[in-house]
C-alpha cells in the first residue's frame, strides 16, 4: 500500500518506465527473476536440506516459549495427551521397499509412546505388498505386543470388541490378558473411496425414514467399522533349525505363500504354532478411531488422497523423508502434540 | 461503510513480486481457514467482536490480492457448525456481522456485476436464522450470472455434514429407484456436494499456527497443497499470500501428477459402473451406459432444481420480511411523531436517538452502530 509521497513518486516512475519500455520487454526479466527465486530456494534446500525440513517441522512444533515450556511440563508429568492413533502418509515416490526397517522403528516408537492404532497410507501399495514382513518385523522388535491388521468391514457389527480381543489373545501362544493389542491399518487411495461407496449402498437398504434423518454421527458409526482378520502374531523368536524348516514345509496347515517360498521359511525364525495361527482367520470388527496425528512424508504438506472422512481434527506434520525422523524429532513431535489446545469449534 | 471490493494501489516491491509470481502457475482455487480473530482481539485488548470485524477487513484485502494475482476462485471458512457451541453472545455477534455484510452485498450488486464477482454460499443453511438464510439466497441469486471470479463462503458448514448430505441424497435416490446401487461413483458423490459447481482447491491456507483442517473441505482438498502459517488472520499480509503461492508453485508439478492419478482412479470407477449395467436389464435397453448416464443426469438435474426452488422460496421470504420491516418502521416513525417512544440508548461516546420499542433489541442496535462506525 502506498503510504508516503516517495512511494507515490516511485509508483509513477514505474508506470512511466512500463509505458516507455513496453510490458512485453519486461516479461523476460520477470521470467528470469522467477527462475532465480526458485533456483535459490532449491539450493538452500539442497545445502541446508535438514534445515529446511527442520524449519517445516519446527513450524509445526514451535509454539510460544511459555506454551512450549507448558507442553514440556505436561509431557514430563504425563498429563499431556500423546497420539493414540498416528498415521504415516507417504506421498508418491517417497516410500521404497528398502525403507521397511526405518518404518518399523518409527512404528515401534509410536507403540512405546502409547499408540493403540497406527495407519499407514501408501498410494503405490508397496507397504501392502510387504504387510506380512512388516508385521513380522514389528513383532520382532516388540515381542510383548499383539499386532492385528485392520481390513475392510463386514456386514455384521460386533458389539463386544473386547471379548473378541480376549478371544484373539487366547489363540496366541504366550499372550496374556495384559498383552497390549495394537491395530495396524494399511490403506491405499482406493480404500477410502470404495469403503464410502459400499456404505452408501448399504445405507440405501435401510428404511426411508432413517435415511431422511441421517446425521454425520450415524454415517461415522457406519464408516468407522473395520474388520480384523488374519491374526498376525508371532511367538518369541527362536533360533531356527533345519528340522523346524522341514516340519514347517511338510505341515499341511502351512500358509501356501510360505510353501512357495521355502527360502523365506528358512530365513524367518518362526515357530510352527505361528504358522498354524496364521491360517486362522479371526473375523471380528472394531471401531477405527480417526487419526490424531498425521506425519506426511513428502516434499509438501498434503493428505495425498488419504481417506478424507477421518481427517476432521488430525494434526499435520511433514518431513521430506522417513530417515529424517530420528528419536529426538519424534520426542519433539510428541511434546508439541501434548501441548496442543483443541477447541472443537469453541 | 466498508465494501467487499477493495481497490488499492500496490507498492513497487509488491507489484514486482506479483509480476514475478505470475510467470509461474497460479492456483485457480484458493481455500482459506480464517483462524485467529479472537486471539488478535485479545492481543489488542479488544472485544471478540472487534477481532471478527478486523478479520472481515482482511478477507476483503485478500480478495483484492487474489484478483491481482489471477486467482479466480476463493473459498473461505466463515462459520463452522462447531462454532455454534460458542457463547450465545459471540454467535449472535457473528450472525449479525454476516447479516450486515450480506446487506452491503445486496446494495452493491452493480459493482459486483461490473467486476464479475459471483458469490456462492456453501453449508447447511437450515441452521441459520430465517433472515440470514433468506439474505444468503438473495445474494446467490443476484450474483449467479457473474462469471469472472467466484467467492464461496462456508456458513454453517462442516465437511462431514456436506458428505453426509451427499450420501443421504444418493441413498434416498437408490431406495426410491431413481438410481441403481452400481450408479454410485465418486464423481456422482462430488456432484451432490455443496461445492459441485467448483473445482477442487489447489492451495489451502490456514493461519494462526494450527495445523489441522478442522472439518473444512476434507473431500475436496485430498490432493491440495496445504500451507500453515503462524500469523493470525487479521494480521495476514500480501507477503504471506505471495509466500503461499510461491510454495504452491514449487510443488505444482507434484500436485498435478497426484491429481492425474486420482482422475485415473475415478475413471476406473466410472468404467466399473458402466460395466455393471447389464444389457439384459429391461431398463437399460440395448445400451446400459447410456441408460446409466440418463439416470444420473436426471438425478443431478432434480437435485439442482430442488436447490434452486429453495433459493427462490427464500428470496420471496426475504422480500416479505423486508416489506414487514418497512411497514413496522413507518409505524414507529408515526409513533415517534406522536411522542410515544423516547430515547433509550447510548452507543460509546455518542448519544444516539433510537426508536426501539423492545429493549432487548438495544444490544443489536449498538452492534450495528459499531459496524457502521467501522
């Protein structure tokens, strides 16, 4: 805004210059400035790559000093709430199969911080291809936990999820009533849309009177239901021996995938009881909570096609690659999350 | 009285930055979450209402910057359904501010037509007071033929409510036989949303440092570039907006690629729906795809017609309300002339002669005086 006489004069000078040189001659100058600006920022990002990412993470993490201190105090006293359902979203091209160990360590950190459900979103579907290996590695790193994979819902709603959880625990060797259950949900860009369409079709079969009064809460109770199937649980990892391998291969209840890949059988330290349990399918339903926090792995902040219904109050954070999230950064994330004030519209 | 259309001259650094940015891709649709009005008012030791007034001023400036940049569509989160949980005073203040501003829009229809500004209201209008609802309908009808730039105001809006309304429409249509189950596709659901006439936002800006969407355009912003900034909404400057656009330009190609992938996915759903329509079905005749297309077009046309009828009915209601108000004003003037109504209010430092029959309206009148003073 022009606020002084010198500004007005400068503006008039610019106008005269424009008229003299003609706008089309100035266009290449603007184009050059545009590319220079983008080049400079790219150089900054290449040289101070971590700096730029930390800036973005710090932007999410940074609060006023008193607020940060308050969050720290809350976190230390255990009063601040930690995310119970974090989601990790990989934008296209930002997840490689070789990054599985880093993903496992991130998920382990979430579970140790108290997460009860973790959602992974990968539009390319690479994590879905590795889901068995992922669950195997998770159980290796946290042998005391029971990891259950959430998939698409069934028609029938189970009213007693805790009873089913207890049933799941009873199937697993070594699991007790205190064994923590962690739900893992692997989503692709098709999941949310198809699920919503199926819910519309399901709702259409209900009486007309209930449809006219359909509220967001009603739709939420239909959408949020998920099926738990194929209990993936591993006993304590034992040293593998050739006798064990041959027993697994010859066991008719073994999973076909393992039979086709005996090398995998040989390499994974899996006891026979796991393989028997793997062939069981425990079909029950639980209510999936909305993600509390979403970490976007990509060059910019975006939900990337994550099923939108659950993102109502999800806190976003972003980093350029999975490897950049170390334990210190994660602690900062949790500390900041603990201090967030959710007003819910008030 | 402040106008929705602000024209101001740019300083030469702003002008230069604008010209440089316009070389690159400019987002066609910008979505704004205007957060931080109350914190701004608290910082300046003012009442909350002043924060909202300052927030409206900033919105008018942002619209001017968008026009200079070439951003043709802006969606602004003015009032969430969740905001109705606030104190009664604040909610009434917000609604009266909205009513006042819509009244200004109705008075500057020619100016809006000259600049080609089309205003659309998205949200559950049934939750608004009758008069405000009627005003919004009148504003929408008055500006519907303007096509240069579009302003979508989200009033009484949450994305979940919007998606639920779309799902409800589709489910009822299936139960009544106007659609088949296989006709439901993501594109059909999008056409039932309040934002059916708009493209998806390219860039979403949220102020005040919060990093969540708060139930705003969840479906539409799936592949948008999100930009969170710490500045409070009334303190937003052109440089923040230019910075956001610059950020968008740096990742524009990735955003476009992600949108293309989504389009391919949606095309697949359309193909599945076409294939699901059996040629043996007596309703389909020989061409199942054509029959499905006709069903969907009829359904959408019916939905649009119902919404139009609602707008026209509300517009008629507004005219009746205004007529009644005018009549009651004339009666009060007659009463004042006869000396029966006396001065009962003050507004700040001014003593105001107001003919108000009902003392409970005094606060509303005071707020109006405050708005006019600003």
